[in-house]
C-alpha cells in the first residue's frame, strides 16, 4: 500500500433538529468525505474496483447510544424513533452538564456535557467493547448557546489515540442545525476511547462539548478490504440516489448507518424487486434499492456527488445498482462506470438481484463526477441506486498494551489522578496524559512519570513494575502512602524520586540490582531499611534520611 496523503480536514453532516420517525432527522447535506463498504480482496492504490456479492449471515453485537449530559436517574433514558439512549454517566469521569431549553428538539440534543478544565490535555470517554472489534463511532454536537456565547467552540476529536478531525459547527449553528461526524475504527483493547481536546482555534473562554455519542459493532465483512490495524475510515457521503424522503437508518440498516437522500435532475425509477442485504459484503439496507436514477435510452448518466469539493486524498468508494425490470436477451442493462474521467469498472451487467462495485483506495480531489455509459449496442440507459465514500485515515500509532494496562492500574490506585488520565496514555503526542512522557516509534512506550507536587494521594500500584521502559519516576512532594512496590524489572530506570510523601514499609532490595539507577530520593517518608551499597554506588545520589527543610525536585528534562 503506498503512502497516503496528509489527512485533509474531515467534513461532517448537519441536520435539522426536529423529531421524525425512526431516526428523528429531517434533512442532511455533506461538507465532504463519507464512508463505504468492502469485500475481501486487496487492491493497489488507484486500481480498478471489483464486484462483490457473496452470501453471508451476520449478527449484530450490542453497541452504546449515549445521551451526553443527561441526568442519571431511573426512567431518564430517552427514545429517538426505536432507539433508546442512556446517560453517559459511568463512561466518563470529567466535565460538567448543561441543558438546552428549546422547543421541538430531538431529545438527545436537549442535554450536553462540556469541559471547562483548561489544564487537561484531553477529555475522554471509555466505552466497553470487544477487543479487535470494528465499530462505527458517531459524535453529535448541538451548541444551542449553552455557555451564553454567540459562536460554538472549535476543538479536536480523537479516537483510539488518533486525531480524527477538527469539530467546527459554526456554520451549522448559524443555520439552526446540529452536526455529526462518523468514523469506522478497530478497538485496540477492551475499552474504546473517544476524546475531545482543545486546539489553537479553541477560544480562551469557550469549552469543548458533546451532545451524543454512539458506537455500533460492525460485522467482520463490512469494509473488510481496509486494513484496520493501520487505517480508519471517516464518513464523507452515504447517499440513496433518487430519494427525497427521510434518512434511511435503523432498523432498515442494522448497523444504524445513515443514508441521506440525494436527488438531482436525473429521472427517478422505482424498483419492485427486493434484494437480500446479506448477499452483499457491506449488508446495505434493502430500502436503498427502492429508487434509482437513470438516463434516457442509450444515453450516459452523469452524477455530481457528493455535492461539495473533496480535499486531495485517498478514498474508499462503493456504488450500488439494481435493475428495475426483468431484462430480455435483447435489452441487457450493461454499462461502464468512470469516476472523474478514470475507468472505475467496465461492462457492469445489472440484474434485479442487485450488485456492488467498489474500490478500496481511489484518489479524489475537488468536485467528483460519476459517469455511467451504456455498453456498445445497449439500447437502455444505466441506473444507480446508492453510493458511499469514505476517506482513509492513517492511524497515529499504538501504545504497547502492557503499558496501557499498567497505567490504567496506576490510575486506579491514585485517589485523585489528573483529569486527563483517560484514553491512550501516549497518543496523540500533544495530548498525552499529564506528567507522562513516551518514546516514539512503531510501538509507543511510557518512559517517564513526572507528577511532582500536584497533591496526589493514594498508593503506588504494583503494576508500575510492568512499565519496563521507564527511565524516570518523579512522584515527590505528594501524599502517597503504602509500600514502595518492587521495581526489579525496571532495568532502564535512572532516577527514582519519592521524597516528601507518606510512604512506609521496607525499602525494596531490588533497587540495588537496577544497573542504570543513579538517583534514589526517599527522604521524608516512613520507610525503613537501606539500599545495599556496592562499589559502583559512589556514583549514585542516594538520599534516604529525613530532612524537614528538603523539598521535592523537578527534573529539567526526562
């Protein structure tokens, strides 16, 4: 797979906020990129797409629909169409809540959670998931002037340690709209993190916020031409052509994907033949095949879609077709498909059973035009039912699972950990946990902890010994109690500062065996014992005795 372009700004959808059946949404428009579907083949950048129609059975695992900022009380769940949303309490430990008092709003837009703490590097939800599972993540934002301001804040959103997009709902707010963003991503562990973070566009007096968060488990077959160990897919457009009705969502789409109506000047033809969604890898809803757009007899069909201009990047594209009549041997519906004047697929023979053509990676830039041209001697025009476009997002890296688990356990042992100790400890780099330094490379490792003098209480987790890349531990000047855990596995440890706490018990003898340890500051605790001396200890700075006048030191660099 070739190198992909630098991630362009991720577009989003907006929506009116009144209640409608099923999904509670009226009209949508696209700013640019959307999503798609993939079979099990592998293709090179810009290669021709492939047909997909294997038979497949699927079952839907549980997801989560969170009504952010809702009061956690019995019976306080809200229903939108046939979907029940629960409070976000228990999935996040930071932030304040607010209520939007406007008549006629979809229930999930009447509350939100916002994050005024400017010292936190990020604010993260942790959602229980199946490790290695593939999930559709949807974030919804409705500002509603909750903070008394005139414009909504601009901020980043992060998923599984990768910066996903900038959230900018200013234009939607001016038009009385809410906004949503979507991504399909693989869960790295047993909890999937979705975070918000300030950036240089976040006004000093404003706070990131969120109205709703949705996770839907997706079957292995869906979008399976994408290597989700390396990439995620961000939604650009998902459209039902020739449709001017409501959004198609759950229960028609079992994964709660939202198919927006897209109608242009092309003629619309209905189809009376049913398709079987499980015959397609992507399992599209049968409802998207009820209408198609076509052209005159033997004439090309042109569609400018999506409506906006796309940033130069690599995209996943899937197009869906179904013939609306039983063809005779003299009137097969055969045509060629091109995208921006490049051959996408040749000699498609569409039947009433329907089919999909797709490209796992396809370069797009600017306005996109799809042209369907009848094959030579074909008297009937082409048809198309629906389409999906998704931008390919390279993942930012992975923190070693052992380090992540150890940091989560360390957080659990602290009574008052920093508010941003959630999500990935190392990623993105500018949003790593407070006091945490990490190495860079294919696999990120925690190399230093510096939480000097921040008022930490609680104790030190034994799992700190699992952070085997640690070089520096600086936890002096806090209120930590309990024993100093064994650290014999920390072979790279160079400095250990635990002075001016309330630690007790025996000093671990394993400290003497650490070959690179040069600083040991344990003074002003209740610990007992000594660090065994060796001839090499003359080069070590060891301070064990209590000194009321000594203070905790902070390293200039780790």
